[in-house]
């Protein structure tokens, strides 16, 4: 009897159409998260090695203006930490970013797995140093990857992100590749 129930459930799951509601006039709410650890050699401090930690959480909300195309707002909360090896010095700071994004899904909207691309601009505030001096930065991000739908309302995504950001008062820019994991809820209007 157990085997029969498992077979029936398996057939039902494999034959049921599961897809997100990525059609016009629907909403999307959710976000992504990524974590990174960077080991860095500092030549300015006699070759001291530093370790940098980053936990980036980006909640978002978007509206589908047409099938498979959404525009929305994204908030970035980046919790950073650094520690010099061989020392007890540990510093922490939090960056806040805010800005618009566009997202497009490539495959037919009925698919239970889809592929997306997303472009984001964010303006942010960066707090640094013991005096908590803040500076502003501009971030451009492009991401792409698959989304797998659990049902018509929830999808999980795995995105490869390329980011370029520049602090307003400083020359030069920083670039990074990251992988983020996200969860989105698709809400019908």
C-alpha cells in the first residue's frame, strides 16, 4: 500500500504543471542572500593578512508590467566584518543600498523551471572607521540564473551576480562575482 501511494504521489507531482505567476499585473516579493569570506594580504601594513566577511541580504518587491518582465525596488543590507590575523582587532560595519531593478524571464511562463536575467542600480551609504564616517556609493549589478518553482506562488533561484561599485569621494572602483540564493513569492492581483 505504501508503494502504491508513493507511486501515485510521484506521478501526480511529475505530471502537474507548476509555474510561477510571471504574468502581467502580478506582484513578486522576496529576496536573495549571499555570504563571502575574503583573505587579503595588505602590503601597507607590513604584509599583514586580513580576513573580510560579508553577509548580503537583498529583499525586493516588483510588479509585472508585462508577461515575464518585472520592475521593482531592492534594498541591500550588507553586514561586513574584518579581522587582522594574529590580532584581536575585529571591526564591523553595515552598508545600506537602495534602488530600482528590472528582471526578465526567458522561457515560456508555463515552465516549472525558468531562466532569468536582472539588472540593478543601487545608491548606498557606507559607514567606516572608528568615527563611523559615512560615504556614499553607486552600485551596478547584473545577475542571471535559474528559478525553480515549488508551486504557482513560490520559486527558489540561484543567481550568478557581477557587481561593480564605486565610492563617490574616492577614485577607482571595485568589482565582484558572487552567487546568491533567493526565494520569491509571486502574488496574483
